[in-house]
C-alpha cells in the first residue's frame, strides 16, 4: 500500500468557495497526439484553473488542447498486485517468443536456407 | 535438439518506480529501502512515502529556485519601458512573463511537499529564505540586460539541465519544461550582445563594462567547491552535479563564445589547463557571495521592498479569488 493521497469525499461538486485545490493539467501538443500530463495548478474553482492552465501551459502556442482535472476527481490505481503481479507474462509480449534456434533446426530438417532480407 | 524450455526468455527483474510499503514496515527499514531506491536512480513522486529530511531537502532546494525566478524578473523588469526597439521590448516582456511562470510552476511543486505559497512569500519577504546572488545587483545599462539574459541564464541552465534527472520526479518534469523556455532567453541575450558588439564604440564599451561587473557574481553563482560525499542533495540525487562541475561546464561552453566576440574577461588567471583538463581561474570572492545572499547586496533591500509593496497592492485580487468574508460583508 502506498501512502494515502489526500482525497475529498465522494462528490465531484467544487469545494466551498475560497478553498484552493490542485488541478492536474494535461496537454496535447498537436492534433492527433496523446494527451500528456503537464503539471498542476492551484485554483479555487474550475474556471480559474483553466485560466491558470492556459497561462502556464499554453502561453507559447505549445498546446492545441488542455484538459484540466481536479486532482481529487482522479481515480488512482497503483496496486502492484493488480498491475505488476509477479508472474511470468512473457507469453503476452512479442519478445516472449524466441525461436531462433528452433527455426534453425526446422530449416535444417527441411533442407532450406534463411530467406534474404527482402523476401522475409 | 535444444530443450525448448531452456529457450524460454528470462524476464529482467521488474523495476518498480513506486515505493511500496506495507503499513507495518518499521521506519528504519523504509528509510533503508528509500535510500537504495534513490541511489539506484529511482524516482520519487509527491504521494510516495519519503523520509522527512528528503522532503525538507527537496523543499528547501525548490523553494530557493522558485524565489530566484520570482526575484530574478525585477532587474529585467526595470528595462521593459527602456528597451531600444519594439521587438526587444516584446522579447523582454515575454522573458519576464516566462520567469514569473517558472516561479509559479516551482512554487506549485513546493506546495505539494507541504508548504503553502503564502508561507513561502512570508519567509522570502522576511529574509528567512534566500534567492540567487545575481539578482541582488543593479542593472546599469542595456548591456546588462544582454549579459544577464545570455550569461546569467546560461549559468543557470547548466545547473537546470542537470536537474532534469532529479530523483524528485515532479521537479524533474518541471525542469524539462523550464529548460526548453530558458533556451530561448539565452538566444535573445546572445543576440542583444552580438548586436551591441557590432555597433558603435559606445555600445561596444557598454557590453564590456557590463561583462566586467557581472563576471564576479557569475563565477560565484554556483557556490564554493564542496566535497561530493558531504553533499546531502547529491546523495539523495535531488541534484546531479557539484558546484565546481557546473562552473567548469559553464566556462567550457561560454568562455570561447565570449572571447570570439572580442570581449575580454576580467580575470587574468583564467586559462584552460590542458593537462588537468579543467579551467583555472582567480578565486571568486566568497565573502561577497555570503554578504549578498544574506540580503546585504547592493539591491537586496530595494528588491524585497518592491516585492512587499507589490504583494500589498495585489492583495485585493487574492482576497477576491479566495472570497474573503470581510470583503463580502
């Protein structure tokens, strides 16, 4: 278990006015790019959070889109038992299939040669 | 035939970026795991468990950096209305805006470590926390603006580039953004300097005069030599290089670029020692550095006084945003 992050209870309504809260800012650099985390701003409400985000993450035309999300609205999962179970998952990855020696044996058995790069 | 089982790939040890602790791991054990983690190049996020002295170490470092960005705009701000052309004025305005933006990003990183922004301003204005030596000096001419944007920012970026791999991940990410913006400032400054040295004799003398005055503070900027093994910030990998490594790197890149413009550097002892592969220089005035950073520099009080005035004048904005009940009444 990781140290607990401060989270507000349940509701996604803004907190009482005058309370500054962190908002996470995600930015898209150009059309078609993924949204990437940029940083965070501290604001009393979403409107000002968006203004601050524009000022700090879009001032130089470095973004085509910003997502501004109240930190406490993020559902965080980092449980290693679920995400990084200590099991061999190599069969789910291309690198999990190493057949060089077996291929060599198969060619030898069939009396063939390794195809040239172009024909492979 | 080879046993197919023997061919099964062995996965590399899975590297966890996250420090995970069962609630019942005793403090000393956590501390040991944490030290191993950062020593091996592991990263720390705001929500990870960290020892108190790591937290305060990062906070002190980031807060000083944020203070320097905030105070650093004041010398340049004085030249916004005196910039020689409209394009220079736009560039300088953008630079000032960038530096204030950097201060905001860095204060945000520090806030997540537990110190409220207002408390950081209180400490800065009360002289309890510091800002970089170079911002305690006056700017006497447009030549100063060129030298500051070129060489002060260059000396800063040498340090900042080494921070892009800080063990404190939110700081490292912020430094990547800041370095990208700073590189524009250096170009702006170098362009100002190159323009002046190719101008009239008066303009040329103006740059040389600025360089003569700024060289001392520039050599002091990274701080006195200190043994690597005694530096807690290095051991925690909050920063990556010693002050002397940074100074050597700065000299290596910028001395040739200064000299190629026909400017002279006011240090008769400055030379590259090819045998030792390092720069030799006259001992910087460390007494001056100590005097200046403890707010006894020529402009320390004036800069802080301006910041205090500015904070009072903008108080109504913060009150309005935070909905001060007294204002609503």
